[in-house]
């Protein structure tokens, strides 16, 4: 099965592992991720103002350049902005009209692309039971917690990713790879987000709360899908510390393609 | 309410899509806000102060920049008021004023350490300047 793939800026640099291990794992699973021939910034943050059209244009361009039916994303932030912009395209006629008038595309975007996160693809198209069968190197005995953060889950009506208060997709993913998933209360709370740059203390407070909760529940390592969560969980950890990996690295390890 | 306050209030309600009159003042938004302690004004106050014509006070506070944008209050509001949307829209209104940038491009670059992910840099560029 072929899917269009939007990596996003961070996956070409700071979060290179998120991208490389995703590609290696996809190949092992028989999925073809076809990177868009042209893509720009996803928009980085979904705009807070409904009359802010310009901030969503680059996301619209990505959707217009998608050749396959589904556009796969890895980064939580790209996924968030692309999915919400796609949702707006279908719901908000003013946005659709203004963006189309500005872009003047030869063929207007018809809203038919579906934005899916790689985790959703594993759950809904492969299935975690099937994934389990493809594991050659089960991660037996490892106690792994998932840090969801905000962007994958909220607002749940638009993202429809998982139950926003009691998500299980990443726990089921961890279980499929042979490890023991550990649920902890703060797994769907904020890492400190972009405020980390201006006010490091805010981020340190959030990270300590999350890591304290994870350690107390028995996590020995964490996985995330978000480069910003990764940065905060590692760089703004104070009292408690845990090793943090991208979920794709764990997947590549279990599929035996990490070193390839 | 003077003319300017009325204009700002109408604008922020329009671009945020928030209706403060739906609020039943349960306080769940502020109870769930992860950055409550750092903020001068809290999510429930944003809702009531905008409704009561105190929008300028909010716009003059640094609290709009301490909102993490995590949408915990948006998701958990039982009346779908979504205070976080109001906070975000107020930050936008500040930026739209003449010389309203919170930080310039060079300030943002100066705050970044070598490990900062590109996504964080881009988010700051979008959140702090026009």
C-alpha cells in the first residue's frame, strides 16, 4: 500500500531518528511512504484566530500536493496543524474561499485527502495484532511509558485520534512490540511547549510533574511522537530523569531494522 | 464600555469563537491549567474579565504569553466555552497592534540553544511576532 508522506522540518534535522526509523519500519511492514515531491512548513502552530488565513496556507499546499488518498505524518505538531486545517477546509466555507482565492490553484483542493498519523496507520490499517506477528526482536521485560502530550489528542473532536483523557493507542503499540506498557496519570498533559524558550521554569515544572508521575508508576523509559516533547522531557528534566525515545525507534528495534 | 474596549472585545470574541456568556463559572479550566501558578490571570478570569470590559488589563499582562496552548481547558470545559481559545486570540490581538511584536526574530534566535528543535523555533516565530 502506498501513502503520501509529510516529514516536516524537524525530521530533517533535530528529529532525524523519528524519520529514519519510521522509513525503515515502514519498509519492513510493506508500507510505502512516498515523501511529497514539494512541501513547506506545516505552519508550526495552528492559528488562534479564525480570520488568520495565511498561517494555514502552507498546510493547504501540502494537502493539494498529496497524490495518494492518505497523507501520513510523524511529528505531532505537523499532524495537528495539517489535520485541523483539513478539517477547517471541509467545515469553514469562508476559509476555503479565501484560501482558494489567494492560492489561485489550477485545480482547487477538493478536501478529499485524509491526514493520518503513523500510529493511526499501524492501529487501523496494519492492526496491532498483525504488527505483533511481524516483531522479530520482542522487547520483553521492558517497562515503557507513553508520553502523549497535547497535540495528538486535543481538541479531540477534530483530531479523533484516541480518547483524550484515557488514551490507549501507544500502550497497545508498546504491548504489540512485546514490552510492558505503563500507564501514568500525566501522560496526556503538557510538556511546557514553546514557552520553554522564554520561561524555562514553566517547562521544568511541567516536565518534573510528568516524570515524577511516570517514575512513580514504574516506567523505566518513555516514548513520544513529538520533537518538542522530546526536547523538554530531556533538556528540561530536573529531579527525575528517564531515557526518552521516539516511538519509531522502538518500532525499528522490535522489527529488527534499527541497525539497517 | 468605551469605543476602543468595545471594538477589542467584539474582535476577540469573533476571532476566538468564544461566548463568555455560556460560562457557568465552575472553575474547571483554572483547576486543570498546568501553568496556573505562573500566570497573573487564570483561564476563568480571562472569560469573566472579557465579559466585564476588562480586556485591556488582560492584554497588558504577560499571562497571555505564559499560556502553554495545551488545550487542557479547551478539552475539559463542560460548557464548551474553551477559555484557551480566548487567551490565544488575545495574544494575537496584541501582535496585531502597531509595534505589537512580543519578540523579534533576533530575540528568538538568541533564546534558542543548540538543541532546540526547528519546530520550537518556528512556533516561537509564529506566537511572538507578526
